[in-house]
């Protein structure tokens, strides 16, 4: 539940910020009457995202045996890749996001391309929706589906409320700090998903190596206990992981730390104010 809440809160707030920037700039330049095209793009993107999420879940439920394990493991691996890329991309592009959106809105309105506004919000929101659908599907495969859905709904409601409050100037949120904290938590979640994906592939017989159980803490902290289930949903806790799962978990962090050092060095070397 916590992982799903975190995912929809972050992705939902990103989408809300994008929509807020578009609508706010339309109001600023005196074209607020064209906001219906922007909102239509948002609604279509939301409908498509929900359809994709249910489609992935339905497909996962209908599959059985080895095929199901391969599908779930592959979904988890894809979620890890997209989640990691999204975190770095967002941190790199955040400073240019507002200016880029306003430029696109201005071009669409001045050229009379009303459906350009539709495309702008559709693509931006649908991108977040596809990411969310993939993450939630992976989280539901790794945990209980009902709690994942509940967490997703709660996170989305909070994201919408925060987005509206910021647009209405009723609250000021430190966006950078918010994304810093959620990025760390999501990276922890991604490491757990990677280990879960390895587990699914090992059960399917596609990774028949290093299957030795490293430890068994089920008698100390069961995955079915309250704390154990929370740790499993958020960080991928496994009471009896295989050697390959442990190595994948640790290896992910080693790669991420190296990537962070490279990313920081690249930002430091880039001239101030330069575009990405």
C-alpha cells in the first residue's frame, strides 16, 4: 500500500504541476477560454492510463504457471528501468520544464492550434500515467492487489489536492525537497522490485543459478506480519532470499551510486543556464 501511495503521489503531483503550469500560463496570456482543449487532453490521458493499468492486471491474472512468472518478472524489470530513468530525467529536466511548457503553450495559442494544447497535456499526463500503470502493476504482482489499489487511490487524491492547493496559492510546497525525498524512497522500492523480478525468473527456471538461500529470518520477522508486509511492499523485504536476489539488490545500489556521481559531475561541468 505504501509503495503504491508513494508512486501515485509523486506521479500524480508531477502531472498536476504540468497541468497547473499550462492552465496558469493560458490565464496569464489571456487565452483561458481555450483551457477546455487542455482539460480534454488530461481526461483522455487519464482514461488511457486507467485502461492500460487494468489491462496489465487482467493479463497478469489470466496467465498461469511459468508464463505468469515470466510476465510478472518482466514487468518488474521494466518498472525498475523506467522508474530509475524517470528519477534522473526529472531531476535533470525540472529546471527547464516550466519554460519549455510555456513556450509550447504560447506557440500553440498564437498559431491557433487548439488541438496542440490537447496534444501537449495529453502527452505530458499520459507519460506519467503509463509510468504509474507499470509501477502499480509491478507493485501489485509483488504484493496484495487490494492494498495496492487502496494505496494508489489515496496517493492520487493527495496529489490532486496538493496540485489544486498550489495552483490556488493556498499552500507552498518545497518541490525540490519533495522530489529529493521521494526519489530516495522510490530507488529503495526499485531495488526491491529488481530482487522480486529475479525471484520470479528463478521460479520460472530462467535464472537457475545462485539459488542458495542466504538467510532465513521468517521466524524473526515474517513477511505476513504487519512490519514485514510493510517492508516487503516498500523495500522488497524477503525473509529467505537467494544469493542472486541479494547480489541483484546490492548491485543495483552500486550502479545507482556510480550513476549519481556521474550525474553530479556532469551537472557541475555544464555551463550555468545551459539547456540539457
